[in-house]
């Protein structure tokens, strides 16, 4: 990075590339005022903005300082520019209290590619589109041309979603020009990459700072980014022992599915019972009683049953989120202690979660934070022997008439809520001395989630092959999150959301399981409508096929562990876009439906129905088909892809060839 400062010009360069430029005629920053209208319905947000004023700020004075430069922009804004250890930070100070909108223009190239902005489901390369950054439900269907999306919008208050909706937005991107930019703002933001010559980054506040850093390679760049944002810890060893079975319906049914799976040769690492606290049946499907202690009628004597599972080498996982239903015992306790966020009239703010209402734990209140961490997570979950959980939600912080203990506007806290929720889980586990033994997985995220989130999951995909909400979105989610600093991801095998007659098939389940065998964690989910969707344990053939895939996953454990350790040490994601290791290959920058599983394996999941062959793209290097042993070079190839064998290749001459050949010897064709 190079700063060039003259009296009336400021330039930031990365090698020969100009990233930032302003002078007396060329604005780099725009400011203004806006009046937003935000409405939430069950985690779906309708957000409109009326821009009252937007004005360019031209450079009126620039001077060098001991650490960098100071820029004066028409007396309205002063920017302190500092360079330290190769990172450049711009800290704006606004002198006009009426300003509540900020735009930054970053110089761009026509052929540039852009990645990140948190976890994006539809597009890995963000170029050519804009991305509003606001944590929310991602939507059902997420494609305005489809029936499912249309009906979700019409009948469920805009729940259909669009390409940019995400549980995990983050105002950070990585450019193919080998730099990252991070804007420190938890306000609503919109990063616009549609212009040929510049990116325009908007946020609804004056950001605390903007940080840019460059590196000669993408691997080195992610190491710098994650050194700044934080890194995920390593997974516990037990996750590699087999499948995490998602089961519900009480002890006998859930543990019976475990026994049935074991009888069919499926290796089991854990059973995950999301309804451990009880169930609620709504029009959406089977949901949970949000009162976070075990339900004695559905799971009698659960601590003893957990001990019995442990004696068999099987872990137990449950479910938590940072809300409490208003007809539960813990809500009454929390109400007595005053732990809930309030309305302006002092009453508890109750949020509609779909035919039931919940209080919001005020995570900005130290007393409330400690109560939930100690009494709920430690006492009712960790102390009864649970080995992990789904740490769900975090996106539903309302913005209208909500009063938080720290006095900060909910428009600022909303995008910060998932990170606060992640830290609450992390602190409970660390203080209990169980970091590295327990794993909780989250769908929501934001700035700072990296160091507090032990594992991501890709959210609530539809149980199908749809382009914007089906199997393929799990690939994009993992790759974009990895480019945002969260390199441990997994998914609900077979998807989750079943609405309007859309039901999971055996083919969908098995294609999803094929892919999950080449992810850090394999976990099933029965879905929101388990009785009408395909379940693996109801089909003898599927159980045999699943046993094989789980065995492949466990055989890969020595290799996977090295990738997870690398993510913890350097921030290199486990699932990687092709360009991360093939920077000189132009086609690798546009590929979002394949991924490198570490540097030695390339996975090309089949994400469309009724396929027995699949076209793959292989970058330069010699590649060996994992299942057949056939060798391929760079280019596009059509390869066999029967159900059960998603196309996977390893590098010819890999140091791990012995492991991969062992898999082929046992399960190849």
C-alpha cells in the first residue's frame, strides 16, 4: 500500500492499482440525510429509504502526518489516514450532526471480481450487483420468478426473500486485485458493485473506520484479514467419528433412530434433538417450545440418558436461541429479573415468531447477559452433559420502539446482535473449561463472529435443487463465508424448508449427503415437516448408501483435521474457491458450484435433478477421479456421476494419495 499526499490530492495505491483517489474536483466521499422506514414481520424486513440530501465532499486540504495524512472535506468531514504494518485505516469525523448517510467510492476495474460481504447464498462473485447488508431471514425460494417465492411473499409477509437476503451480512469484501476492505459499521449498509470504474459503499451512519490491507496472494490476504477479525477455534475430535443425526419426537423415537442407524452400519458421532425442550405445532410445521431446559415428559431423565450415550461413544446435542417464549417457566424467571429488552413504555418487547411470542434477552445488559450465560447455557445445557447445540437465530432484533440497556439505537445494534449472541455462547463454553470439547453451530453472524463461532451452518435451504434456495446455495454460502473469515461451515443434509407441496425426495437427500461427506461436519435434519418429507431411516437402500458416505467422511478425518487446524491458525477456509490456489486461471474466478476441499481435493457436487453424468471444470494440474482412478487435465470434462458418487478429484502425486487411494480401493468403481 502506498499513500500519496499533496496539498489538494490524496491517492491510495496497491502496487500500480489506484484504490482511493480524491482532489478538489473528484469526490471520494458523499454524505447526506435519509429517512428510513423499517418494518419487520417474523424476521423478514421491508426497508425503504427516502434520501433527503446527498452531497459530494471534495478535498479542500490535505497534509501529511507522522502516521499518514489528514484530509479536510469541505469542512464537513475530516478523515485521519493512518498506515501501520501495511494496513491503511481511514477514520472519518463528521462536523455536521444532521448527517446520517455516508457513501465511499473505491476505484474499480472493469474485469475485477469481488467476494465476501458475509455469507451470500446466490452469488459468490458480487460484481455487477449491489448487496444490502442487514441480518434477516434469508427467505423461502429467494427468487422472485418462482411460485414458492411468490406465495411466500403473498401469504407470509414478504417471506420469499431475494438474492441478497442473508442471516450473516458483513461489510467486508475481498477484491481480485488482492486487497480487502472492511467498513466498521453495524448500521444498515449497501455495497454496490455495479459500476465499471468504482464500487460505492453506503452505510447509514458515519463508520468508525475503514480498513484496507493487501497481500501478494489470496491465502496470505485471508491470513491478514482473519488476524484482524479473529479466527474460529478447532472442532472437537468427536465430530469426525461419524454422522450427527437430527432426530426429534422424544427419547424413545430419537434414540431409536440412533440404534437403527447403528444397526445399518452408519457411524454415529452424536444425536441432535432440537425438541429437547418440548414442541409446538404451528401452520409452518413442527417447531419448538422456546423454554430452554429439558422437557421431562418428552425426554425423561435426560442427564442419565446422555451418560448412557457417552458410555457408547455418542454425544448429545440440543438447541438454544436468545429468546424465551412468554408462556414458559424461564420467561417468568427472566421477567422477575428484568432481563428483557423493553418498549418505550417500559413493558417487555414481545416478538412474533410465527404464532407464538417471545421476549428478547437484552444482551447489552450485563445482568441479562450473565443470567442467560450462567443460568441457561451453563446450568440447563452444559451441566446436564450436552456436548453442543444449534445456537439459532440472532436476526430478529426489532427496530421500532425498542429500548436497549446500553442506550444504543436498535438500528445500530441490529447487525451486531448475532455477534453478541455468538460471544454469549463462547463465554459460557470457555468459562466452563469446555472450549475444544463442545461445538455449537450458528446461522446468523456479523462483524466479530469469527472468533466466537465454533461452526457455521448454511441456514434453512428449501428441500430441493432450486437455483437460489436449494443444494447449490450451500456451496456458495461456504465459499463466501470463507472469504469473509469464517472457514468452518456445514448444512442440513437434504435441506430444511418444505412449503406449498415442496417435499424432499430420496434423490435430494442423497445428493446432499454426497456433498456433506466432503465438508467439516455431516449432520442430518428432519426438516420443518418431517412427516411428509423423505427420511433416510425409512429407506433400506438409502441407509446403506448413507453408511458408505459416512464411512468416507470418517476415513477423510486425518486430512480434514489438517484443514480445520489451518483455518484456526491462518484463516484459510476448509472449503475454498478454486482461485485461492489457482490465481493464474481466469476461469477459476467465476466458478461457484465447485470447491477445493483443502489444496488436494476438488469437489463438484451434482446440484440438479436426474443426472447420471456431470460437467466439471478442472484447473491446471493433473487430477485423479476419486471413484474411478481415471486421470484428467485442465479443462471441462463430462464425468460419470451416478447417485452416491458426486464427482471428486485429487491431485496427481498428492502427499495424501495413499489415503485417497484407500477410499477408492474400498468404495471405488
